[in-house]
C-alpha cells in the first residue's frame, strides 16, 4: 500500500470535515504536520489521536480521541491505494517463478483488510501477520518462519521493506539480504550495517532481481 498517499488523502478529508473554518494554506500545513506526527504509521495510534485532541485548532466542538479513532476506522481505508509499479513487479516475479511472502506487523483484520481491498494477498505464497503468530518484526523468529514456510534458504532470499530496523536489520540477523525502499525513515547508523541495496521506487527492482 502507498501509505503516504493514503494517509495524506485521509488527512485532507479529516481536516476538511472538522477544520473547515481554517483557510486552505493553514489546512495544508496541518495535513503536513499530521504526517510528521504520525511517523509513517509507526506512531502508537492511541497516543497520536490523543495528541490530535490537544494540538488541533478546533473552532467549537473538540473531538475526543475515541471519536477521532472512530472516524479513522471508518474513513482511512477508503483512500487506500497501491504503490507505483506494484502490479508490474509482482507480475514479473510470478513469471520468473519466485516464491513470495508478505510479512507485516499489525492486527489480522486490518492487514487482511488492506490486502483484500488492494487485491494483493492472492499473489503471494504465504502471508504472515504478527498478531496471528504472536511475534513481530524485528524478532528473528518471524523471518525464519517466513523462509521455513517458503522452504527456501536465507542466502537465496531477499527482503524488501522501508523500515531500517524492522525490515532490513531484522532480516539481516538470519542471513537474508535486505533491499531498503527509502521513504521517510532515515537510515539508523547505530544498526551497525547497511542495506544490501537501496531503491526509491519499486520498478528499480527489475535490474536487481
């Protein structure tokens, strides 16, 4: 999922619905600020909603964190869209006979809801959602579970993800090479390693794989 576009469109709807008294420039600034505060989805949601209650320039009615959460649950996924080049890359991988897995931290109903809406899960050989298996990235066991399910060796596997620790460092701990999809998390030099490859768009994978 292209989370950046999804979250931006959701935030624009939220600001338009609840902060419509503000001028367009201020609304755009708030949308940008919400993106920073959300930390590309790695922020604790409850803390984020509570912060919105305190920091947003409400006119009269101040929403509670529960009301913001309800609004989020209702509207967020209506803006879901795929990353650029997803379909082309997956079709290429399938044509080459590559075995593919999705590994994601999150709740079962949320993550499967995303995959169903974007019609992604049927293109993968296995799906691992952290809530289902009782562990999450960067726990080494979850990467091992993925390669065990695919029945492949770590040295013949690559992991593509955008989070330096959860995706690239975690996979590296079991010998899987990581391709870092550079987004909004700067590289963490304290990890003591670098990604095998770095890309900015998924179509760059064609030359690598």
